[in-house]
C-alpha cells in the first residue's frame, strides 16, 4: 500500500475521534500531509468510519486532486489543503461538528477558561459558508492567520490544525472542552474566562515548552 504511514495515522485519529464522541456518523474529516512528498491522506467521503481500513483512506495532492484510494476524498478537502498550502507548519488538520463548538460559534466568542486551553486561543470565528466550497476554505485560512490553531465555523463546526496529528487532535479536544465548559458555566451564570494577561503568560510558557 502506498503512503501506508500517513494513511494509518489518519485512520487511528478518526477512530479515536469517533471513540471520544467528537465525530458522529460520517460528519467530520481528518487529513495529514506526507513529510517528503507533497501528498495528503484524507478520510473518504460518505463512508462509515467504524470499519474503515487504512487502504480506504484517500490520497490527494495539495490542491485536493484525488490520486489514490477506492473512495473519493472528503468533500471538505478544500479546507484541509488550503490550510496546508497557506502554512508550511500545518501538517495535520481535523474538522469536526462538535456540539459545543457549534454552540460557541453561534455565541460569537470563545475564551480560555483553563491553562492548557491557552495554547489554542485566540479562536477565530467565520460566518456560515457553504461546506466544501473554496469560499469556506479561504475564510478558514484567513481566520487561522499566521499562528492560529482553531477556528469555529458558524452553523457547521470547527477546524483545527497542528504540526502533527497529536497537535491537531489536542487542538480539537481542548477547543471542544473550552466550548463545553463555557456553555455550562454560562448556563449556571458563573462564566469567568481567564484574564487576558494570564492567557498571554500561559501562551508564552507553552511556546517556550516551560508549562507544567
Ligand atoms: Zn463539516
């Protein structure tokens, strides 16, 4: 099987996301760029993830053109490859329709409430744009900017990225956690985000790899 390594990593990640309840049915998709060739392994379109095998993961070029695999790539491939083309540091991308991230997108803001979440803020928010379009891909890339790790898409879900799959999955987990905590805290009437200055200090510690 060609590109076995990246296909296996994508398969493991999508199964983990399903296990964690971040992905239901065939919603959500995950992509990983190869270290040497400019190709991307991406989950296929419309196929149940629970019995998926690595050879069923699609391979595309960086423009989203389908190169390998029995099933066509996710229709949301433009978002994944646009982010990878825009930023060399982005090798892995995860898109989910997480419930709390979707609610946070409607509320128009998402703030860190615990120290580990500081790595992933500020979280950009883009208005609803047709899924799978180049338009939504451009808006997500713009909202990510030079360093962004997570973006919420209104009435759709979220898009996270990282230097590898572990980093992209961490962004996904913590962004959903941030949204979930904010939602319950707001319902309870006790919502208190971390102060901006503390967020900036935490981010600096995390970037310097000095956070405990
Ligand atoms: Zn989607």
